[in-house]
């Protein structure tokens, strides 16, 4: 029996690895293409709605993570908002995970996003929270606008409409508080 050269064996291993990576990329492009920091959903293809769901799950988790930090506020309005966020967002997340399972058979969890560290409570804590949540809402609205241009699935389009309406109303409230409390 003839032995295979070590160089040939390494070459085969490299080729097999590259082929495996390429097959994985083709089968799950939504994870390789999606950059969570930019809220860019990519091209309108068969996994666009899945990328939207993953991005929106991360978006809702980001709101929860900001709300947990806001519990330390001395303003009742901010504490009440933090409680409301932590109560409502998990319901929205569960619906998106259900769609992922039903439509794509995807049971993979979405990684939590990085959110601003608001630090300890001081005179400008609520301003930091408001600024972070305003930016968060603005990014969510950009995502809903993008998916409405690219998706054709009615459930996704209805979700985007509802999310955008909620975020737009929230922006009005948050900007009003910032103006009233900080004259900004």
C-alpha cells in the first residue's frame, strides 16, 4: 500500500475546511452578512426576514439592557418606563423567536447587543439614559424602514409598522423629557 505525502494530506485538509466554510456560508448567510452595529439587513433574499427577526430580537434585548440600568434613576417616570420595557419586550421577543422556528426552523439564540454603560446615578444619569434610548429608537426606525422596502411577508411588514409607530411615539416622549429636564 502506498503512503500519502504529508503535504498532500495537509492540502486535502485545507481544501476540505474551505469547502465546509463555504457550505456553511451558503446555508446560513444571515449570520455571516449581518453586522449588528450598523442595523443593515443586507440584500432582499430568502433570509431577509430572518435577518430582520434576529436584528429586532437584538434590538428588543438592547432596550431591556438599558432599562435594567435605568432602575437606579430617582425620577419616577424613568423607573416606570424601565419597568414597562422589561415587561413588554420579552413578549415581542417571544413572537419573533416563534416566527424564526415556524418559518425557518431556526432555534438559534440571538446574541445580546452591546449597549451604552450608563454608570452610577448622578445629575446627568437620566440624560445619558434618554440619549441612549433616543439613539436606540432611531436605529430601530431605520431598520423598520429598510425591511419595509425589501420584505414582502405581511407579518413582517405589519410588525415593522407597529414597531415604527411605537418607537416614533416613544421618541416624542423621550425628547420631551430631555427638553423639559435638561433644556436640550
